[in-house]
């Protein structure tokens, strides 16, 4: 068997692995990014053209502040927009303790979040219909990360500074005789028999993580999330016309992004779905979740054609029992980033920074606000 040796191998060319690889290359490390599918692909969790970025609702802002700085720097480096600021509303009744607590957290962190009462909502966003007494927390810095471009820009930057990308499927991870790690590659599609030998391995395999790291498997649940797009004939719900992201997942399971990804179509998602394997994600019936989305659209967004979605897609979430990801070293040579459920994209520059620091033994250099202990694997009683 032939070996290719690298200092650090990163498995998974989604947004998490791509940022981890970029941080490693920035640190001057000989890094290889391994991806099973030809890039770009639509089979994992980072696909599609849009992801919400929000400060409101987070407990701490350090990872978000760092990430936004990196998104802006990447935007500058690649010369095209990666972020569209639209603002974000999070609805609920006045006096809702969760909303009040998060308004206080955001304001204490210097964010300009404020409460909009029902009259202000009606005046600013007449295309939204919520209960008469409901208002919303307003996060003016929320917006849309142009996900497909973000992913391509991260990988392009990685390549531009010397990183290598290899299309191949990792089939097994083993300890080599000299203590290094060997990653065997699947031998289909005419691939020569080859293995990657590395000093450090970073596994960012999204919903496939449990296959490569069986100790984590019992703690990870993979779901097929219904993603639906609804026609807005009025043009009022367009990002370009200042329509914001609607984040209502806590009370209703629903969040929506203004028309931007496909012209004239508003993206509405349910924060949940049937359990599914990534290869067969279209098999389980998503209709019960889509019906809830449809009822929400008809009740709260009457400008949309609520008869049926114009487009139906699915995307994979990887959930942990406490909904927090695992960003940790599992052994002396293996680091993992997984379980990002529905909120991993916005933080991915900070997550990549953490993964690279862990792989290089430089975790002491990470800012305390990155809360490394919170994301430890041992909290799941698996490592
Ligand atoms: C519908 C939906 C909406 C979302 N909305 C938001 C949002 O608004 N805001 C937000 O911040 N986040 C959001 N998220 C979450 C975010 O998109 C994910 O957390 C993030 O994309 C996870 O990226 P990943 O790199 O961990 O996984 P993936 O993108 O799945 O990447 C894993 C990669 O590893 C590769 N791989 C796996 N196994 C192997 C192997 N054996 N060999 C080689 N390669 C392998 C896969 O092919 C894949 O490319 C959303 C997610 C979904 C599904």
C-alpha cells in the first residue's frame, strides 16, 4: 500500500472542516483536506446558498464576534459579498422572560438589540401577521451568510496559501506503528490503494461522523430537515427590500429567511425533522413537518402563496443530546468537530480556529470566551 504523509489531515470539506484546514494552513502547517464527494456537493449540512447569522439568542458573543471579523476579512480577500445584513426579528409576547433575558445579554455585550412592540412591527413589516399583542426582539446586525460562496471562498483561500484538497472517502482510522495516524481510503472509483499518514487527524465529517468515530455514534442523532421555499408575488418579503430574518424557532420551531437565494422565494424551515441517514435522507416522510411550516406561512406570512411550497429540499442536522457541538480532542492524535445541528455555520470561523488549536496543542492560546470546556466530548459520557 502507498502512503501519502502530511502533518495534519482534515476529514470533511463542509464549512467546519474547511475553516479548520484554513486555520492550519495559516499556521504554516502542511494540511490536507479530504472530501468524499466532488466539490461543491449537496449531500451534507453546508449546502445551499443561505444561512442565518444572528447575535440575539446566544449566551456569549466572543465566538460570533471573532467569526464575523473573519467572514468580513474573507469577503475582502475574495472580493465578493459573503454577508447580507437584513436584521432579524424574534417574536413573542411582551414580558416573555427568555426574550427579556436575551435582550439583556445582547445589550450587555454592546449589541444594538431592542424590543419592537406590535405597532412598530405592523408599521415596519406590514407583510407579517402575528398575534395582536406580540412584539419582537430586533437584532439589527443579523443577516444572511451567502453559504455556498462562503464555503467556496474558504476552500479557495486554503488552496491559495498552499493547502491541498483530495477527493477521496476515508474508510478507516488506525494507529500506525510509530504512533502516527493512518487514514485508509475507500478503493472504489478506480482509486489506487493508498493511505494517508498524518501526525494529527481532525474529523469534521458532519452526519457521517459516527461511522468514522463509533464511540461518538450513540450520542449523535442525524435528522433530515425540511427546507421549503414559498412564492412571494408581492415582492415585499425580499432581502433587497429590507425584509428581515424571522426567528421563531423557540416558540414554533420555525425560522424564515427573506427572498434572496432563489428570486421571489422566501425560505421557511422547521427546526427538526425525521431521523435519517445522510445517504437516504429523502426516504423518511417529511410531510408532517412540512404541514406545520405550511400552517405557519398561511397564518403569519399572508403575502406568500401558502397553497404549497414552490421548492422542497432537505438538509442534514447532526444533533447532540444538549444541542451543543463537540469540539474536542478525542485522543492524543484525533480531534473532532461535530454535532452542529442548526447553528454551526455562523460560528464556523471560530470553530475552525478551536479545532486547529486543539490539533496543534495550542488550545491555551484560545480566548476564554470561546468556552472550550462547554464543547468537551466527555459531557456526553462517550470519551
Ligand atoms: C436546513 C439547515 C439550515 C441551517 N441553518 C443554519 C443557519 O441559519 N445558521 C447557522 O449558523 N447554521 C445553520 N445550519 C447548520 C450548519 O449549516 C451546519 O451546522 C454546518 O453546515 C455543519 O457543517 P459540517 O462541516 O459539520 O458538516 P457537512 O457540511 O456535512 O460536512 C461534512 C463533510 O464531510 C464529508 N465526509 C463525511 N465523511 C467522509 C469520509 N469518510 N471521507 C471524506 N469525506 C467525508 C462530507 O461529504 C461532507 O462534505 C443549518 C443546517 C441545515 C441543515
